[in-house]
């Protein structure tokens, strides 16, 4: 008699454990995975920002470089509108210490349009260092991101791209 009473409890415990394992597996599979090699990912002290698969931009693994002195990551993506070069680093303390620092930086880079996004504040610029070529600067999630396209993108294209960026560590 005692054995019969314990049997449903073990079935309940076993079933709950199985459901828990399935849910944990689903969460692991749905979590964005970093597209960076582990040896690079381990050096980052900021959240990696990269295009989601929906953008159809893929990271060229051969272009991933991490400058350990500058603590900056650079990589190139290829997609429907050409190539995009991503350069990112941890948001410098100056951006937190002086609230208008981002604005002053983007003014020096000749900003011509800005907007807010879920990723952070975005400024479209035409810096002298790029001979007036287009560039986007994004500050958010503890990451300062510069994106340089191979040719100009429209503001709508920038909005779509920025709204489809992913964050991973």
C-alpha cells in the first residue's frame, strides 16, 4: 500500500523535471548566440552589437579583429546594400560624466540627422576622416558603435538596420 502512494509522487516529480529540462533547452536555443569566436568574445568588456539574421547581413569571420590596447572590435558584414564595417567599444566614461559629450562628438563628425532607437541614440554623420563618407554613430547598452557603409544608405534604411541589431555578450 505504501508503495502505491509514493508512485504518483515520483511520476509527478519526474514529469516536472522533464518539463523543466525541455523549457531550459528551449531558452538556450532561443538566446542570441555571439557570432564571435570564443577567444575574442572573452576579451570584450562591452555588449557586442551586430546585425540580426533578418537584415541579411552576415559577419565575415575573416575580418574580425580585436585591438586589445584600444579595447575595440572591428568586423565587416556583407549584405543586400553592400558592406558595412562595424567598429565598437565600451562607451567611454566621458559620455556618462558629461551628458552633452555624445552631441559634441557627433558635431565634430558633421552630423546631419539623429534619432532615437531601441538600441540607443543614433547620429548620421559625414566625418572628415572618411572624406565625407556616411557613417552612423550609436551609443547605447554600454557600447559605442560606429557603422560605415560601402555606399550611402537612406535614413529609412538606417532606421531599419539599427532596429534589427542584436546585442550579445
